[in-house]
C-alpha cells in the first residue's frame, strides 16, 4: 500500500523568502511518480511539479523545485521567492504503475506574509 | 481551452436523499476520476472511468456509483446520503488510463456537498 505523510499542518513564510514543504512517502513498488498540487481557496487542485522514481535529477518548474531523496523516501517541495499568491494548501501525492490512483497526503497550509 | 468543469458548485441535501454531480473533462481527455475531500484531509479516490468503462474503484460503499457518457462527461451518484458524505467532490480528467506513473490529473473546482 502507498502512503504519503505531510507532517506540517501549517507554515508561514515572509514574502520573497524561500520555503520548504515536507513530504515523505512509503511504497514497495520500484517504479512510482511523485506530484505536488496547490489548492487555493477556490478548491481547484493545480498541478505544480512531477518527479519520477528513476529520474536522476531533481525536478524544477519555475519557482518550484522538488528535493528528491530516494533513500530517505522524501520529496520535499521548495518554493523560491515566495509571493502573496502562493498562500494556499499544498498536497503531495504519489502513484505507482498499472493504473493505480493518485494517493494524497493531508496537506500543508502555507501562508505568505507581506 | 476550457478546463474541467463541474456542476453544481454547491449543493445542500438532507439525510437519505440522493444526489447527482456532473463533470465535463478537458477536450480530448478520455479518462475521468472522482475524489472526495473531507474538510482538513487530502482527496480520496472514489472512481476512475476510461472510455465509459470503470477502471478503478476506491474504498467507498455501494451507495456511490458513477458512469461516463460517450462524450466523456461523467456523473457521480450518491444514494441514501449520510451526514458523513458532506465533502468537496473533485473531478479530474487525464489523457489516458494512467498506466504510467507520470499521468497528470487536471482537476475541476469541485462540488461542495452539505448533508443536513
């Protein structure tokens, strides 16, 4: 069974600073993918970044980067130069091969302070 | 291009009633998945449909059912509503079945269901 753990219920960050949101995962499958989604108050889940288990380099998408440490089973999201619009819920998720569903963690609420 | 659209946005029902939620996927997407998000939790998988066939089912009672139409839109039905069914119901679409690990899901804004 797959499991995602996000231990930070809430985080605060100053505008223009960087912030790291933690995510650990558990799976026995050798091939899997890790995702981060952002959920603003509107409710829509917005895809941010993806990391495959066999990818050699950490994924980056603009101000988002994923700090992937396979041995530790962690996939932390780093947001650089935080903006007020980054205030939202952030969810880490994973799936394995074979049409398995996306499994989500409980999320972290990020608040960016001016 | 339009994203995933869901209707209605909000719904209030009483215990024992039935509800139907609707979802239109992104044009060209053939797979639709439904998730339930209870307040303070992450989304939980309910169903996936691809080409009108059920491809996956989560750990939900038989009161939950769904179907996909020839135009790839989908309905989620919940019978005999319970207070615990109050949640945000999210629909997501994707290009294919999700056999690979990198299949990205595109979500709608959800239907907020309140059961009184």
